[in-house]
């Protein structure tokens, strides 16, 4: 009887050990799988961070690396003047002048191209850039400067281009608009029809000049026109100094009227010299086909700070209710 009982006991214990072994193997397999998953997870996370840092590095230092890699031989330096010319845009005097200085100071620069694609903008910013071009030309007399017009080079853009040694454009480019303007709207009659009363308080008899909700004063109009005429004369004188005898003012008295023309007409009038693109000028005129872009790019941190600052200002204005009020302009 005892032998039978011990045999039965062994038969009952065998499945228990087998189950424990199977359970152990399953647990160990699960642990190993979790370890592999964690290792792969860490690997892919590190790979993702490395990729992001690589992209960020290329974004922050890509232009500098490009200049370093391509400066071994003589090259043509390029500086873009693109979009509205203003102290707050990519075509500000600070950014354009910085690019120009870097271009001229590079020992491998054989010539400089100003690639123009702008409708104009601030006369002050344009004058800053014009004067800096003249200063750099005097400091580096062996480095020529050529303005190359893409789609448009009007108003303040031409103010800048006039400082170049020569101006190139396409036959279909828009060139000119040598004039000055100030514009706005008048809502006086509309306010009267709607029964809206304008309440404007000023300290200074002329502080409310050109207020769109008040009638246009004749004395204000005379003052503004005199100022515009003065700025226009400064513009004309700058263009004449830059272009000299190339301007056909006798044949085209409307040249300084504020009109603009196609590149084909502009060449006949002396506003541009020849037809050609940036690559053409680099290859055929300067003789250095390789182009290195010295245009100043906005730093990612500056853009982030500006966006955060603008957002914070809007939030504060919304919270405090200070959306309008007293301003000093």
C-alpha cells in the first residue's frame, strides 16, 4: 500500500514541477522581452534626440558652415534685399548692412551681388544701406558691387540699388517708382451719417495732424506736401549721384515722377545697365561662379523670444484692458 501511495504522490508532484518550470520560463521570457523593449526604446529615443540636435545645429550654424566650406576659393558674395524695407523686417538696414560687411571683409570675395526683390519701404532704412554701400566701396575699391533685380526693385529698393556699380535686371522686372508717399483714409462723412462724435484731445496745435476722423486741414496738407517734396529731392539727388550720365532725364522727364517700368524700358531710360540674373553676373561679369550667401538669417532664439514677447504682451493687454489709449508717436 505504501508503494502505491508513494507512486501516486510522485505522479501528482510531477505536474507541479512542470508547471513551475513553465511558469519560470514564461516569467524569464517576459523579463527578457521587457529588457529588450527598454533597450530599443532608449536607443530610439537617443536616435530621435540626436536627429533633432542635428537639425537644430544645421539650422543655427548651417550658413556659417556653408561659408567656411565654400570660402576656400574665390567666390561671389550674395546679400538679399527681399520684401518690405523696414527696421522690423528681414530687409532692415541692420541685417542688410551686417551681411554686406561680412561679404566685403571675407578675403575670398571677388565681387558682391545685391539681389533685389522689394517694393520699397522706409526711406531712412534705405538711405542707411545706400550710404554703407558707398562706404564699403571706398574701403574695398577692388571689390565691385552689382545690384541684380528679380521681380521688383521699386522706391526704397531702387534707392539702395542706385549705390551699386551696375544694375542688372530681367526684361520683365519692375523697376523705378522714384517718389515718396504718405497715405491714409478719411471717415468724416461716414461718421456724420452714422451719428458718431469724434473726441480728440491733444497737447500741441498740430498733434492731431492727418487724423482720419477729422477734416483735412489745409495747413496740415501744405506742411506734409513740403516734407514729401524734400524727401523726394533727397531721393532724386541720391539716384543722380549713383547713376550719373546713364540716366536719360532729357528724353524721359517722367523718370522721377513715381512711375515704374519694365526692365526693358528701364534699360532704355538708364535706370538699369544690362539684363542678367545673379548666376549670370557671378559667372560672366565677376568671374567667380561660386556664390556664397551672406544674407543675415534670423536666429531661432530671436524669433522665439519675439513670438513669446508678442504673445505675452497680448495676454497682458487683454487682462488689463489696455488695448488703446494715450500714445506718444
